[in-house]
C-alpha cells in the first residue's frame, strides 16, 4: 500500500488524522492547502475569481477573503459550481504534480488529503481510501463552534457534501474520530501497523 486517498466530512477531524499520518512518515498532499495557494494574489485562479465575484471577496490588503468568498458561494449552489469550475482544474493539476513527486520520494505512504474525494468519484485513483468519521450531529456542533456559524449556515455547509454515512459505506478504512484524541491515535497506530508496515 503506497497511495491512499484521505477524506472525511466537514468538521470530522481529517486534519488531525492527516497530522498523525505525517508524524509516522507519510507524505500528505493537502488539497485544502493547494486550494489556498491557487487563490493567492498572482496565482492561477486569483484573477478569474475576482473577475467573477468582484471586490466584495477581497480583504483590505487585496487578497481573497476566504470567509467572504465561502459565504457567497455556499449561499447559492450555482455560484458554488462556478467557483469550483474556476478553482478545481488548477487544484487538480497541482495535486497530481505533488503526488507524483511524493511517490518518487522515500516516504512509506503517500496520502492525498481530498475533502470532496467521494463527491468527485475519485476513489479509483487510489489503492484505498481512508475516511475520518464523525456522525452528522457531531459535525454540525463542531461547525457551529469552529466557524461561529448559526444553525442555518452550518447546515448549508454540511449538505454541500455527501452524507457522512454514504461516505462511510464507500471507504476502504474508517477512522472514528468522535471520541478522544487518544482513541483516534490508537486507531491510526493499528492501521499503520496492519496496512503500511505489513506490506
């Protein structure tokens, strides 16, 4: 096992599991970090996003205000689709480039951290998929607390993704992250021994 897709639902704790994998020597290629990169001033998608969404998505320093952009895009599925058509091809190209480079390294595992892996039917590009799981009620609570959103805005973010139970049914492996960090760490340790070290 050398290349896996790492995914989850919003606020399931995917970043925690990505960090645990990286601590064990995995090369983690983070689609969210690349999504930030392509929106930086001068980067691939910046001009197209500003042209489409206007100055309302810029902060006082002239960079894209991701919270403002997210507020606009998540309020309207059509606008979210337009944003994705601008950004996703750029994100995908950089992801592929970095995955190929990581596969040529000495890393024992390459994990492509892709939040919308199942929404894009991308699982066949990997040897297996790991889902970081928390039930929908926990997701909603975490979104409200983490993002400071009301129930309606939190629910809007949640329904923009496939239901977590559907993702669970499609994943090769599931890390249950509704308990303590220690419990999650123990699951990752067990998985690493059984899947990475055993091959």
